[in-house]
């Protein structure tokens, strides 16, 4: 019987990516590729490209990319197994499921059914006689009945095992409910109790609209105010956004997502017509959440509570948007208000005006820093540069870093070279180094930009040329690439055998969306190298030269520090290391 890989390859051979994409995108031929408006984000100029020969798509606007399986997964919000089944049916291939089902499939379906049954039970409790008090509470919060239905709100009663007793006769024993996060095992083997009790229930859905977990808001006095069911194989909090399944279409239409903090914030946004709102489940935003959002939104607005805690959470969240390179602005609501209260007090138009006036990352950070430091004084300016400097040196985009320096110099009336000098000092004295110089291996910001570009060039040559892959296999290691997605793609390309010769097989070796996106982009790029092997060798030498330059820069900084401290022994050691590195750099240049 053919294995999973062989069947997957056969599906690729039988189902052309053009046939799958064409019903969703109007494509026009452009050379050996086809272009059209991206189905994953709103745009007026075509940036979506399909390569039927290699079986890949890529959007130069939102950076979505992948093979035919990725396209079906994105369009239908399907798992790989579900996309594979859909494409197999299209190809006329009968998938044989081993006895007991695919590994893990039976258990996953059982857990999904358990959560769905729990959601139905909670809704019944809210709509019944026992839910009078909870319905009165929701009405007092201004939640309309239509939103109760739309978001499938429910109620967990105050007893210890109401859910367990309700679902057990339906074939779900407590052990299964515990796996689904719905029950908790008592210590000492004394049975189980319900995970959520005496709470308004907010079902958390996956992208297919299926409930996978729950959040509960306490009705009486108690802590915590909000409680999520624990993480399971169905639900990882840091990879889930509340209401994304409801907001997805509007996010695509508007090209923008509104990110709020809690369940009620998101629900109220939708009730007032702001239907592109999602929530971070009341926790600090994670990179996975922002990358998930980036699949649907080319930009975002962050609207967190205006109190000290909300401002702190917003500032921490901005770092994640910067890492994901998803443009984001921050809306500041007046009066230390949260989105839920502000919408009920001021209305939808005032909320939209606040969003329209949202500040870009740099302007928001600068405004917050100016509240903490007096920009009219020298010390205040130093404090602001130190705060904003951490944002600047943490970034990986050299163009953005340069623009931040220019803006900061302009706003503070300080010379750019003075700010760059302070950034160099901050880079050598990052938090956690105890005031010591950062190890010389850490690249300086200017070198990092050049290195990233060189790594991309080398990866492109590896993608398009078998000869390059063979010449560099064993010569350069994946660890030589500093960007995580570069490293992941390099590991897949430099593996022994013919895996990298077939784009579909190569894609199967990648796990992160950013690496898949990068592969797709490189497959779409034209190669102009007359001698790819020689060009790749030049890239390797350039990367090693950049590494040495960064280490030399670090040693020079350490040498200046040692000179100021008049540490003669340290000066001698550093000078010896410096001579060795300079000799290595000359050798690389030959």
C-alpha cells in the first residue's frame, strides 16, 4: 500500500495548482507565471503570483505562500489532513485509513465532539430557568440577545460536577473531559470536578468555527475574574485569537484588524459594528498570535485598556508586531477606558475616530517616553534615547532603524550621529550583560542588514541550483544563517539526498509559516547568476567577512572600554585577538 508521502506526491501530480486557485482568483498570464489580486488580503494592484510548473503560489503583499495544500488550507481554514482529503477526492484518489483511523485522528475527533457537547450544554443552561440571573447580568452589561446567540455564550452552574454528570451518559467519561480541558482530576485519585463553575461561558473557536476551549467570567465575587480552560491538543492559548473566525472576512475586506484584550471587548466591538475585532484572550500577545493574524491582515490597530496595566501590555505587544513585521498602530482611548466601556459610553463613531487617530509604533513609544522623561532637559533627552534605543536596536530591518534614528533626532533636536553613538553603547551594554561589553559575535545593526540580504541571495541560489546545493553541502551549516526562517530553509536545502530537488518535498520539511513564505518567494524570483556555484561561494565569503567585521567592531568597543579603565592586561589580550581577526578577514577577502 502506498505510504502517505507517495499519495501526497500523487495528489500533486494529478491536481494542478492553477485549477485549484482559478475559482478564487482571476489570473492573467505573465511569462511562465500567472498573477491576480490576492484572495487573502484586500488590494487594488495584483501582487499574487502562481507558478504552475513548480506548483507554488506567493503574494508579494501579505507574504502568504506555499503549495496547493497550503492554498486549500488557507482558503478553507483546514488542517493538512482535511486539505489532503479534499484534494484526494478531487484527484479521484481513495485514501485508505488504517484500522482505528489515522494516528491521533480518532482522539482529536472525540475531543472536538466533547467540547461541542459541552458548548451545547452551557448554552442550554444559560437559556433555561437556571440562567435567569446570568441573563440579567449580561443585560446589565448591555449584551444584546443577538450577540449571545452569535457568540454562543453559555453558563456553567455553581455545582462541582454538573458538566461531568451531563456528558457522561452521552459517552464522554471524565478522563476524556479532562483531556479536553473540561474537567480537573482531584489530587490523590479522588475523581474529577468541572473546570469551570459559576461563570458566564465564552466559547473559543478555531478558524473553522468549531469550539475548542472556553473562557469563563465569574458571576459572583471571586478570582480570577476570567479563567480559560487549560491548553490541550485542540487549544494552545498563545496560538489562538478570540473571534478571529467571526472577524476574518471583515479583516480581509478592510485590510485591517482591531486587536483588543478581552472577550467582552471583542464581543462589544462586534455588537457596535466593529466586526474586524479580535482579542488576545486576556494575555500578553505572542509572536504566534500575530503571525496568525498576519495571514489575514496586512496591518493592525492595537486598542488595549488605557490604564497603567493596559498601556504596559500594549507596549510589550508592540515588540511582537515588530518581530512579525506586521504594521501596527496604537489607539489611545481617553479617560482610562477599556474598549467595552468606551463603546457603550461614546458609541461606534467615537471609537472609529480613535482608531483613525491611532499612532504608529514609534510615535506611541515616543509619546509614552515623553510622559516619563522631560524632553526639555538634557537628562530627559538621554532617558528618551535610552528607551527608544532599545526598540531601535532590537529590530532587524535596517531601513526602519535608520528612519527611527532620523525621526528621534528630529523630534528631540539632537544630532543623528550622537544618537547612533548612544545606540552603539546600548548595544554593547544590553540588559543581562552586567554592564560588560556584548560578546564580539553579536553583529552590529548595519552589518545585520547586509548579512540578511546576503543570506537571502545564498538561499535563492540554493533553491534554484542543484549544483550549488551539492557544492555547499558539508561546507556551510544551517547554523551559519542568523535568521530563524533562513536557518530552517537552509537545513531543508542542505540535507543529503534528492529531497531539495522537488519543491513539494522541500516544502514538507518546513514547519514555520515564515520559512514556507520565504521558499515560495525565492521560487518566484528570477536567477541572473551566470555561474551559480561561483556566486554562492562569493556569498559564503561575504557572510564570513560580515561575521568577522562584527566581531572586530565588538573588540574595538571592548578595547575602548579597557583603555578608559586603563586595564593594560585586558588591552594586550584584546589587541592580540584583534590582530588574529584582521588576518582572518584578509584571508576571506582573497
